[in-house]
């Protein structure tokens, strides 16, 4: 048996032995080119879940995944290539606003995003609420759009980190999706292959997050920083609250409409706006566009108030095949559910706790998410005007408005929503929106040509 055969590498990791860089390259290539079967990939993932990886192994594995396919290059852009990733949350549509907002401030954002699975929504599913939007353009078209528009939010094509694509599919059915070292390698390999020079990572904590435990989330954040420190990418990491829906909406078309309101200067949830500005400002700083968060935030606010960010979003949508007048007539294009029913509170008091994961599951069961990859979804359904933790509510006031396909679906959702909210007499303070992980790494040393 070869020392680098699938069986040998699986056995070595099962026994807690350390693999070297060459072995990780062979492993990633074997997954990418189908030399490894699904059973072997599953056995390897479970061995990592059991034994873990040390820092050098995690870094070597990340680079091996990155190099298993084609890497994007952006040498002809006059500004920094910037990106953002979130570990997923209910109502988290920040990426839809961040990409055009950062582009309006001189950054270039080729954002490789994913679809929803489980109780959290997917960025690509949200954008596909817009008719004609192409989430998988050919590389030449993607390059042209990013160069001309400054941003493009698209999916992972078959040539980008193919080993990770196959590994993730197996992890999804072998109870190894939540293995921290595999999460770190998966996220960073895709961002490195996408050509990002700076990355803001938003790790959700709280009962609606993929990693609810704060200690586990902090450990993952620390490992991300340690791996990125040897990768050539500048990284900033925040922990953000998911003990309530991020904005007021949860559902694909509903969240797109919320972002259009934010970009268009209309009423929007302050938490959604504040998190978008905070993550965007940090990205401008570590990308070398601004020197400090105050200056970056001021620049971002000007881009919002002037309409420059909204214009970038509209150009991106049109360039990727979506409607050219989405800013002016969103109601023409975003689907609406035929049944819209308020869910009334049964008592007066303060919202003390919210089972956010249950709200996300409710959206999935309405048809707005998928239980298995490839399952069709209903972009129109979801929850709107969702109340937040700490708010006072009177009996009979809506806790949320269900957008459903049928009356029966709305009735079932209403029962679950009422049970997800705990209302009591004492006020409860919401958790801090975000906290930055202490950063001991220098920002990008680059000279960026940016617009005023």
C-alpha cells in the first residue's frame, strides 16, 4: 500500500498522526479528481472530527484545497480586492448591501457566495428572487463585470476549489459539517482561490447561529486568524449577535426588498444598517482604502446618501441578467406571497427571548429554504416585521407577519412563531450587535487608486 494512498492517509489521521504538506496535496487532489470514493472522504472527515488538526496541518490543508482547482487573478484592477464571509444567520442579508457599498468606495468585490441549507438563508437564493439574475457566469464575464462595476455576487463554479465542493457534499450527509477545522479550511480556501486580498469574517453567535456556543465561536475565530496569518490575506474577525433576527425580514424576496430600502435611503432596520456599515468600514481599513473606522464610516455614509451604492447594486444586477430598473420598480420583480397574516402577541410585556433557529426553520417549512441540496424553493414566502429582543409589545400587536403560499401554511407558521417568543414583565437588554476580535496583524501594504 502506498504511503500516500487514501487508506494510508485515513489510517494516519485516525491514529492521530500528523500529515505533511505533500500528503495534504495528494489528499486534496484525490478528492478533486474522484480517485477517492465518497466512503473514503467520509471516513477522512470523521477522523478529523475525532482527532482534529494542528495549526500547520490546517494551514497545509487550506492551501491544498485552494490549489485543487483554478484560482482567480485580478491583476488589472486599480484597487484592492476585498471580500466578506458570514457563518450564516436568520435575516442576514448584509452581503447584498456590502458588496456594492464597498465598490462605491473604491474596492473591488468578487464575492463567491452559497445557497441556504438548514435554517439559515443563502445569498444566491436571495438574489435569484430577481428574474434573470445569473449566479454562475463564465469566468471571462465575471472578470468584465467586476472590472466595470466593482462587484459581482456569484456562486462557486466547478473549477474553483473542486476538492472542497466534493468534500462539503459528503460532510453534509456524514454529520461533519460543523467540524471546526474543516469549516476553517473550507472558508479560507474558497476566499483565497477567489483572489481576495482582504477579508472580513462575521462569525455568528447565539441561539440562531450555526455555532451557538460563544466559546466555540471564539476558538474558530482564533483558528481562522492563525491560518490566515500565513496565507497572504489580511483578515478581520467579528462575533455578531444571532439571538434575534438580524433585520426585520427572513425570506429571500423579503430580504432583497429590505436591502433595496437600505440602499435607497428608505426606512430600514438599524441593526441591519449598523452591521453593514461596521463590516464595510473594517474592510475599507484592512484593504488600505481608509486609515481608521471613523473615516471609513463617513465615506460609506456618503456612498449611501448620494445613491452611489444603490447605483452599483443596480449595475451589478443588470450586468448579471437581472432587471435594469429594479431600484425604481422592485414590486414588479420581487415575488409576493398570496397570504400575508399577522401573528398577534397573546400578552403585553417585553420580549425577553426569541428562539431564532425556530423562526429560520419556520421559513424553511413555508418553502423558503431547502432540506436537501437542489431542492426548489419559494422566493416569496417568509417572515416580515419581526420584532426584536427587548422590545415592548402589547397584546394583539404583531410579533411578525407571515408571508405564505396557503392559509394552512400561514396557520401552522403562526403557532410556531408564538411559541418562539417569550414575553415577560421585565425588560431584557439585547446582546451587543458585534465585537471585534483583537487584531495583531498589519493592514494590507498597498496603494489603492480609489474614487473620491
